[in-house]
């Protein structure tokens, strides 16, 4: 999103208008980046189509279009204020209303661009991501035996001992793992601290069992929404323990509003301990630039497609675009990245990775594939038999509901697959 505030050098309302813009963008979960453009004379104003100061444009379109008979000029513009008066600053409410209209326009445009075969996937993702954010539905779902049976396909168990048993089964099948202690979006420092403590316990247990110590965590679970510095310090405790044990810590990526701060924290932790990695989502427009920066800093990257329902301003909409982005980013990481992880169940992309690596003399020891616990176990074992490393993302914990719903939302087929698996298991019993 390109946000431009056009003002004259002496405009008394420029600072207040920019503050309102930043606040409106932050509240709506967008990056508060505003470019201020100074208009110094009438020729400059005419070239910009400038009708008075301040003028706010988003992606080249005026938030408040001037009247058709409004002349080019350098005078002050007046805007209706919430209390019914006129003022020189652009109100926050006006900006937010314009952002909402743009969002609706984007949704309609995205729907128009979608191919019929992509509609089920988009609808499925939007539905399941939406209900993943409803805690009361999680509490309701926990009470149904059928739901709990379905969850077993994706979640190793509700306690650490269940997870350790699952890892030992994976080890016998020649697979590796990363462990996720489920939980996200905590509401207190005490809860965030307790979540970090569970990771410390998990790392210790892995070391004691002689199992590879590799974990993945989410920053919202560590207190990101409470205080960035507190979150960084909380994760640093886990990284310090990982350094003592020779373990690896991956910081998972969440929705696009968290991307920049997540990468900033990963970089600061990577300076402290090099076995800290990041996740890049191929459906975001910004990912190519992020990959280049992480390659330059030799931060290990897990590349995935992305599981959140993102607006078209920040993410590719069509599946073909997401896949093409994944393939391009995978090639860059294979050539110059530090032991990248290709996280996908898409056999076409997996074969593309394998073919590209072979044609560029990149051996199987220089990258790995990653897949979800309980998904395409046949494909996992097939890749191991072909000599590739496969790491399984193994979540455990009582707070399984948001994670489980996002997994269902990634593919409509997952829902039917899960139901069939559970019903078959019930019949066998």
C-alpha cells in the first residue's frame, strides 16, 4: 500500500493529519508507512493535480476527492470533522472509512479474478481461519469425541509425554522433527512466561531422551501483542537454553501484520545464537526481498505457502501465483541459502525442488523437506527412501483449536480426508 500525504511547506495541519493516518493504519493492522510530499508552487501543484493542503492519497487515489470545480491551488483544505464542524486535519474516521471501502473493493476484485476451481479453497480458508479466532467454538469443539479423534491426525497429544512417544515413532521411520508447544495470542505476561517455560521443559526433555532438540514457536504466544521488548527477552530465554543444548529454534511466521517485527526479532536473536531460523510465506508480495536479506545474513529459512487469509494488497490471490513464487524463492534459497527447509505437501513443487537441486549440483545434505504431522505420511516415507531429509512439524498441547482449524482451511480436501480417516478408525475399533 502506497500512502502519500501531499502538503505545502507551511501547512499547519500536516503533522496532525500524518498522525491520524498512522493511527488509522495501525488500528487496521497495516504498516504505518507514510511518504510526505511537499508541494512548493503552482506548477508543481498542477503536475500533481493538487487542490489544497493537506491531501491524502492511497495507491494514487485521493481519500477525499476534491469537488469537480475545485481549482488547482496551495490553499488550506477543510474536512468535515466527527463533531460536525470543519477542520484542516483529515479525521481518523474518514481515513478508516476509506480503508474499509478499499478492502471491500479488493474483495470484490479478488472474487472476480478467482477461477471457479479456486473458489472452494478460498471459501474454506476464510471460513476455517475465521472460526479459528473464536475461542468459545474451541471450547465447544473440545467436547465432541469425533472432533478429538480428527485432531489426533494433526496433533501429537495434549502433553509432553504424548509428544515424546510420537517423536520416537517418527525416529523409527527415519524421519526428523520440529516440536511446537501449541498456543498463541496470550493476554498476560504471566501466560507468556509460562509458555516459554513449557518450551524450556520440552528442550530439556528432548535432550534427556537423546532426541534431536528442534522446536518452533510463535511470537504472539511469547507476548508479542503485549510488548515487543518483553517478547524478545522471553524468547531469548529459550534461545539461551537451546545454545546450551546445541538445539535449533525456529520462529514461526503469523499473519502479514507481524512479518516485519517477527523478522526484526529473528535477526536480533540470530546475532546472539546462529541456530535461530525464520519462516517465509511465498504468498506475500514482500517475500522475495525478505529472502534476499535472510540469505545475506545466513539465517536459515523455512519456505511455506502461507496459511492465513490475507488481503490482495499484500498477498498473491491465485494458486498459480503462490506456487510460482514458491518455486522462485526455493531456487534462490537452494543456490545461496543456509540449509533451507521446503515446507510443502505439493508433489509438483517437491519434484521441482529435487530437479533444480540435481541440475545445479546441490546434494540432499544441503536442504530438507518439511511436512505436517499426520499429513501425507506415504509421501514422507517415499522421500526418505529416496535419500532426502524429511522433518515433521509435531505440535502438542491442550490449545490445539486455532492450529487445527488453520490446517483444515488450507485445503478443502483435508476436511473429507480427516472425516474418512476417523470413520475408518472407528469401524476398525
